[in-house]
DNA sequence: TTACCGAGTGGAACCGGTTCCACTTTTGTA
DNA sequence: TACAAAAGTGGAACCGGTTCCACTCGGTAA
C-alpha cells in the first residue's frame, strides 16, 4: 500500500514551485508559461496525481458537495429523485451525500449537523416540517438550501421546487367528475404539510367548480409513514355511503392503499375509480393499470440542483425562488363512470 | 452570514490550549483533567462548536465516508440497498457518497477516481466487470473494497457479499419442475457476470436432477440495461416450441419482461408460469401476484457495511471474505401446472 | 531528601491544498 | 533607449484539525 502523490511531489518532479502547479490546476487563479504548463501536466499524468478534496475544502471553507436529505430511498419517488440528482450532480463535478430522515425531525436535525460538519455547499431536502431554527442556522452559516416537493411555511425565503400540487389535484378531481362521480374520496398528506394543503385546495376547487359539496368524511389526512393509507381505504369503503372515486394524493401511501384495495377484492374501476399521485414503473403493471399524476421527477431534480449550484456559485440574484413544474395526468383504465349502485340510488 | 467557531475559538474561550480541546474531542488521545474537560465541554456547547470534517480528514489521511457505487437508483433493488446502507452507516457515524455507473465501465472509472479524491475509507460496489486495474489501484491506496451482489473473477481477493445465487436459481427451477414443467426458460444476466454464471449453474443443476435436458434456446443472457428482457420474452414466446415456465433471474430486466408479458396478453399462470428474481413491493400487486426470489437486501447491506467498516478499523483478519446469504422463495399464484398444450403434445 | 514516574499541559509541526505578495523577467510603448 | 506595465515565478502564510514532544507539576519509592 503506497501513498498517493501530493502537489509537492508534482512540483518537485516538474522542477517548479507548488504555486505553479496549483495555478495549472486552477487556470483562473494566475498565469503560467505555456511550456511549464505542459511540463507540469505531463508530470501529473505520469504520477497519476489527483488533488485531495479534503485539502481543497479546508482551504476553500466549503466543499463541492451537496447533501440530499429525503425521507427514505425505499420510496420510488425519492429513489428516482436521488438517481437524477446524483446523475446530474456528477456532470457538474459535484458529489452527493445522501441522508434519510424517516420523516423524523430528530433524525433530520442530526443529518443537518452532519452535513454542516462536512461543509457542504448546499442541501436539497424534502423537509419534515420541523427544525425551523436549524434550517435557519444552516442558511446563516452559508449553506444554500433548496426544498423539493414540499415547503415550510415558516421559511418563506427558501427556494422551493415542486409540482403544481393544487392544479394536479384539481385535474385528477375534474377527471372523475367528468366521468360522473360525485362522491370522490381524497387520501392526502398531513394538513401541516404544504403538499397536503395545496392538493386539498385543488380538490376543493374542482368540487366547487362542479357545485358538489365537500364531504369532510371523504378527505383523509394520512401520515407519510406507516400503513395509514390502507387503513383509510378500509374505513372509507366500510362506510354505508362509500365513495365511487378515490384519489390517493399521498405518494408515500399509494402502495399501502393499493395493496389494501387488492386485498379487499375491490373491483377497479367497477366498484371504485382510482387515481394515484406519482406514476411508478409498476402503476401500469397492476390490473387494471392505474391512472396517475406523473411527477416530472427529472425536472424536479434538475431545477433543484440548478438552484443549489447557482447559489453556490453566486450567479443567482438574491431572493427566494419558487419553481412549480407541471405534472402530467396519465389516464389509464382504473377510471370509469360510477356504477348505479344501491348506495347511490338511496341518495336520490 | 457568520462563520462557524473553530477549535481555536473554543480553546481561547475556555482558556486552554487547542491540544486540550482536541484531547477532549478524542478521549483516547491523551489525558485531560476532569475539571478542564467539563469546562471545555461547556464552551463547546455554548458556542455550538462542531469539528470540521475536512480538517480532520486532511490530518487523518482518510475520511469517515464510504462510497456506494451502484448501477442506478431507479432500480428498486439498488434503491433499497442504498437505503439500508445509508441508514446503517449513519448509526456508525459514517456518511455515504452515492455514485451511479449505468453499467458503463467508463463512468465507473470516473466514480472511483472521484471517490479516491475524497479519500473515502471504503467502497461498496456492484462492479460493472471492467476496470480491474483501477480496482487494484484503489485497494493499493488503502481503500477497502467490498463487492455486493456481483463479483469479479479477476479480483479473487476482494470481499464479496451476495445471495446464494446458484441455490436460489435451483430452487426456482425445482419449483417449476415439481409443478410438471419441462420447458423452462431462463432470462439472466450476461455470462460475463458472476450472477449470470451462478444462476445458470443452479438452473442447470435442477434440470439435471430431473433428467431434463437443457435446451440452449431457452436460456437468454440479457444485458442489465435496455429493454432486452422484453425482447427475450417476445422471442421466447414466438417460438413454435414455447416454454411453459419462465424464470426472470436478471433483476434489472424484471420490469421490462413483465411489461412485455402484460402487453402480449399472456395469461399467467395459464399460458406461462413465472418466477422473478427480486421481490419488489409491486410484485404482489400485479395480477396475478408474482412468485419471487426475495433477496434479503437488509442483510446484504448490513454485511457489506460491516465488512467495510471492519476493514477500515482494522479489526478484521487479512484475507478476502465471501458472504453468501440465503434468499427466500416466495410462492404466489403466478405458477401452476402447465396446460396440456398443442405444442406440448407434439413433443410427446 | 533526592530521584523518578506519570498525569496534565501547551507549543509547534504537519496534513495538502490555495492564495497573497514580493520579486524577476518580458513585453509594449513613448 | 528608457521605463512602465504585464507576465511569470516562488516563498510563506493560511484553512482547522491531530499529534508529537518538551515541560511542569505533584506523588511515591529509594
């Protein structure tokens, strides 16, 4: 086990000073005679020299690294987001340190501390909603923060990248209304989250547009973790006045909800029309394939990274930026006109 | 934007030297009088001091970081692996830098260089199969390498963690044989990969055990990337002598293969019994639910990290270790006895 | 009483880069 | 030809930790 060459090794071998080598490495930092540059580059090649990141970071005060803080990578949405962020970051020569929170503010706080230790230049995060002061402190110490997917109301001066939540929920709801549904259930995230609020807003707007009154019983706020989606499905369908349409707008709960529907033997779309938020590879492999709101994950990743890197390089004007990208509605065969059920006729 | 306190700030505030503060931070490195220790700890708390990782790394020569190099995070297998590795690493105070290769040796080489720059203490990787010299160089520079899921034949002295590939394939094949299948197709990875070879070995062993001769036309080696799985399915079923059973043992190609089956309207298990490698959350949501070999991803992650950290801390004896964990076979309703088809009767 | 040992402490070098600054050599222009 | 400006170079400080070493104390054994 030998040890890697350092800048001084290169300087010695090339017969120049370390300053010259450093300038060859960072061309903007000063002039180097073409001949010497060539000479140094040759030695670098021969020795297989590569600058140590730690040394550079120590000197620069911050690292060419961004932290990615998400709930967990088992959720395909975050997995794909991470995939794109990592991929996109690479092309900018930036590394990504991934941390997961499991939606637990304490774990989130720990993650932020760790990222701070690492002097990351920026953080892309799906915040749990807590740790307001911690986020502030982070920003105060010069770490550029971008929230993706969700926002925090108390932190209005943070960049945010998300889909048009309200609009997406509205389109999904409209689709079911157009098919003739009037009792449309919504499973969404906690009301404390921005996505939960926005999506319910779009749902409400669609109902109002069709003069359908909103039945609070049909709206379920379900935490991101756990099996709340399945339970909500169970309780919604157990009602004597069960819905004929269902929108699962809590990405993390789609699996749990669909699993319960399958277990209960619910016939889709005969018994229930279903639309889920977030189009996964498997949503079209279920039977029937599920109609879905497809989040343009690549776009979310791209914009988030663009923002973080832009801030890190100081080439963005001050002031928080909010980017909302359009999500596609992908109609599949899980939606149909409601059956004229016994329940339905009772209400007539 | 203020700047974070340094060890000298702490020393000054506590009225001691930096050496003392450092010894408080790293208790094993020397004695500190209890009174002063308390005093220093108080100041640390007050100032919110946290040691900069870069400085520590520079001095130590290596980082408390491991690299995780996988194909991509869009594949649920790797996503879950990453999830567990990140989670497990956190509890050891280790950060994970994730890099993806897209199965491209060039990208892999780039990733390894980058990880080298970062002075990572270890790397957990699913190697593409190339870059043999590069892996050697990495190890030569003191980076601890553990291969997960796959091995590289030329690098026999590297730790490897995987499932019992041969045994798993054998059990899947046995299951179909027991149901009465004789024409069993196998879609697996390239023959150049260890998983491809081992799994075909198990398949062959099962057939031999049942005195069924192996028809080379039924074995398809498909690259990890692209839509080869779907194409293989198409060509297998187009044959006049089509199989009645199918094992998709190339994790990356399961989605593509299943999608094609659905598109072709193949009735499972009536027309074809199917077993897939790798149990995803969605394999039981398709209809019918798919029988699967369930890789104990948590175990893979745990052992990989255990090995890497063990090596980093020098508490493991020399000599490469190979850990093979048992995979579960999860029978679901995608397998049944073969129908007595026209094709079948011809062969009798 | 002296010599010795270990605990406790601070100074300073070091890790490997970057950058400022002083200095020498060109080059361009009057 | 003279002289200022620009190009090119190397020395040394610095980033923020760790660690080696010399040194000062007590306490204990000879």
